[in-house]
């Protein structure tokens, strides 16, 4: 019995040597059967170093949940770099990321991306999302940590006008505080929403090492579903405080980075990416992910903090040093978190 050829095979045969994606991209640059792409529709300046970048969702895009993040790919000097950014819009709206210029990829997005540009995307991810059932909320954020919380607040404003929310946001000055006018307006229009701005330039660092500040600003904080997102020190302090108070089950955290162990870097070594046929000398403070990306090797990545495990790559040979613990480990066949691992001698990766 003769097998029927799928339509994609027939089209590929007719368009060879071009791929089907090459043809469809002539009509819609967002289309790709392999890698979703999005066209930038608007860039809004939120401050001197921050911008909100809106884009049309690509075909087949899975609608995000409020608070989730997305990996964004950007071409820089012919190399595609990936970073993770929180989505700041409510589900059902065209997606947007709010980015602060603090690194190579973030700087490229803030300073150079314009309407009509194409970004590469992965599906939305993350567990920093609203609770399934309505309950009083406490949102504590610092700096750009307000971004995923804005997605949550915009969602609640459109769907749950009676939501009981306390927002405590820390910034150095009011001018540095993202979305501050929108948050003030939301608090004025919604009687159950409180917005408190903690200005560290005047009040000092927001102290979450004791209960004193929270007891004063939000006396029922132990009973609320709490969300904390911001600098690692703030998140770590909150994690300890909620645990000490027996309220750890009420706390959801989102980290933008993790602390690395103090002390001198390891020895480093030569890293061979076997499938890519690339070899590069890497020092003991540079992660395998960073080294691969700098050399044009397409490695998987997600949170870039060793949490989501998207970056797991098989170790063919050698040993690595975990930059968050200092532990040297590895046997052939182990899956290595490349985003927090540096070479401890010569290393071969299946990448």
C-alpha cells in the first residue's frame, strides 16, 4: 500500500533547497515551525534605563499566566543570545516585557530594539503566579522585581475589582520606581488595594530580617498569600523570616539571580562542545553556558540561576565546579546545570 506523503513533505520537495519556513516567512516573519518569533509593536520608555517592549504573539503562542516569564532571543553580532524576562501585561493582551539595561542583552533590547523588529521566543514558563482561589495578597518587590507583579495586578484590576492586595515596593528614589504612577492610580481607584513605596535612599534598606517593619506596615502579613521578587538579599531574608514565623507555606518567591560562593575562582580549563565541534579556553569563574554562548554554541537555558533546570546538558568527560556551592563534581553521563557550573579542568559537553 502506497504511503501518502504529508503536505509538509510535498511542499518541502517543491521548494527545495529552501525550507518551508523560508517561504512562509516571506508572508509572516513571525512564523516558524521550529522557533517562535514575535514582531515588536511598541517600545515605551519607562525611565532612562528601562523600556517596556510590546509584541504580537506569534502563531501558536500559549497564553501566559500572570507572573510568568519568557526566554527572549536576540541576535548580537551574528550570535543569538537568550535571556529570561518577566511578562508585565495581563493575559489576553499582547505580551510585553519590561527590561532594565543591566547587561549585554538587556542593553541591546533597551537601546536598540524598535517597532517592527523581530524577537525570538520560547513559551511562557514559571510558577510565580496568582493563587488558584481568591485570598488576601501581599506583594513585596524591589527594583525590577515589580515587573511580574504588575502582570498580576493588571490581571486583578480587570477581573477582580474586590481583590485585597497590599503592595510594598522598594526603590532608591521615587524617580527610580517603575510603574509608580499606575500603582498610585490603582490604589486610589480600588479601595482594597494599598500601595506603599519604600524609598531606600531616604529610609534605608527595606529590612526583612525581623518582623518589625512588616508588623507595622501590614499587621496581618502572616495570613496573606505573599509574593516576593527582587534582589537576592531581599528574597533570602524573606525566605528565612517566613520560615521562622511558621508561614513558609504562604510565601512564593521569584529570584533574578543567586549568590555565588566567595573565594578565588577554580582552575578553569578547555571546554569542548563535541556536537558543535567547538573548543574554547574558559576560566574558573565563567559558566559553561556563558562560554558556549560567547563562542556561538546554541545551549539551552532558562532562568540562568540553576533553578529551572532547562540548561541541563550531558557531561561527556571532565569535572565541573558548582558556583553556588563550590562543590567539584561530575561523571561521564551526568546532566550538568551549565548556567551555574564552571570547568574544573578540561571538560567535554554533549552540545
